[in-house]
């Protein structure tokens, strides 16, 4: 997760927000758009069969386009795929990857 943390830090440019998200994104004080995206991400990741058209409607209601939803789903699916490959093969992070 360290390399994901570094990327998120670069995107957010806000270490306090990053810490709140890491602690619990649902109570991190995110705007409605980010919160809806992360709720969708959590549902699709943890219980993919429970994802419904209403979840997509929620994303649309906070301003995401169909293309945005496609991008969100593709990123979620890619991370699930890549992480399962790494976990399944017992791959660990290289020692040169830092938290910076």
C-alpha cells in the first residue's frame, strides 16, 4: 500500500486529508462527489454482486458522466486484478519503495 499512499499524497496535496482518509474515508469530511465514488468503490470491491443500477444513478446524481463511471469501474477492476495477482504469487514490495 505504500506506493498507493505516495500517489494519493501527490494527488491530494493535503497530508491531513490523506490521514483522515486512511483512518476512515467515510468520516474524513469528503465532498459528496468523492464520498459517492468511494462508497461505490467499496461496494464493487467488497461485494461486487451487490452493485446495482442505483449505485450508478448515485454517481450520476453527483455529476459523474457515463465515461467517468466507466473509468471508475475500470480502475477498481484493475486494482482488484493486480492485487490478486500480487497476493496470489506472494509478491512483496521492493525494499527501495518508500512512504515518501
